[in-house]
């Protein structure tokens, strides 16, 4: 029997266990830390995208990382419009698959931008269940995500969905394997992202094995804390890795991505995936 999850995943990522480089946009218009010049935001994003792709990442995710404190659901036109402009410029300098993540859980903005700039996927922090976050309680809207994709002709856009998202706790505890199965079979996820408790912390290997055992046919991507010291060990089990925290010199999230750190991580990651 064919594997529908891997078929869609491989259709975007070419059969690789991809390294997804993070383009952390500087604060956008409307955010408290916005510097007043959108060209500065675009320039940094293009710089990071170029550094990451030239040093081996397989895909990029454009994210409004510096817009904190985040709206639970971002719909403000100045944010969405600015993020779309930045993502469009990133797409012009890169040929790797592009993803969009508008924090905190802004699936409609992410999908709308993805459709406008021909991005291939989105990351969504909370697709099913409900979580207590630093933005309050965020509920699943998987039913709306699927219908909006249909409405805009975006069924081809993959949803990479966080399982037990970072900076949060589930409102009700359920077994991770059960949540994973529901996300994929009932919620419309195309792949699972598994993170630790925060940006700097990777998921536990025990949790990774637990999810892979529950859903062996589904792609599971590491979603936080990836650095060179984790690469080869986690690559033995996972099907991809989001690489942002480890790309920053001294783990300073305000710094541009480092080509040296990116190249080191990608090399070690691929050494753990000899068949890829």
C-alpha cells in the first residue's frame, strides 16, 4: 500500500530528510520592536535566506519571530502585508521549498501568504487539541484550516503541525501517539513537528521514538533546539529538522544566521542519514 503522507512530503522535499532553515524576520510594522524601515526587514531576511541556502539547507521557513508579544491569531493587515512582501523577496533569491509561519497560530495569514508567494507549506503550532500558552488558551481550528485550503485552492500546501507545541502545555493530557494519529488522520496534518519546551530545547529522544512508533509512516520533523551536537544522533530517527536556534552565533536570536554553523549542522545531519 502506498504511503500518502510520504508521497505528499516527498513531493515537496524530494525524498530527503530536509533541514528547514529559519528566516526569522525582524519585527514587522505594528509590532512593538518594529524599527520603522521595512527595507531593513527585507534585507535581513534576504541575507539569512542566502546564507542558509548557500550552506546547504533544503528548505526555508519565513517567520515573524520578533513580533512578540504575539497575537494568538494574527489578522492585522499591516503584519500580513509586510510578511508577504518579505516572503516574496526571499522567494526571489532561493529555489528551495518555502514555508510560512505567522505566530502564534495564524493559520489563515500563513495560508494566504503561502498562496500569494507560491510557498509549498506552512508550519502551524496548534492544529488539534487545545493548549495553554503565553497568549492564553488556543483551541484547534483544524476544521477551518482544511476548508480554507479548499476555498483558496491551496490543497497542495502542506501543513506541518506541531505536536505538543513549545512554550505551551496541553489543556488536557493525552498520549502523544494518540494526538499524532488524530492530527494526521482527523486533523489534516501532512507531517508532525516535535519540539521541546522552548526554542532552545530539543525534544527528548524518548518522545521522538514514541511518536515514530505510534505513526511509523508519517514524517516527524524536529522543531526546536537543533545544534551541531544534536545533529547526527537525532538524524538517525527523525525525518527532518527545523534549524534556527543553532544557526545563531552564541545562540543570540537577534543575530543573523551563521554560514559556518549552518554548514556544520547540515554536514553532521547528513552524516546521520547515509542513505539520503
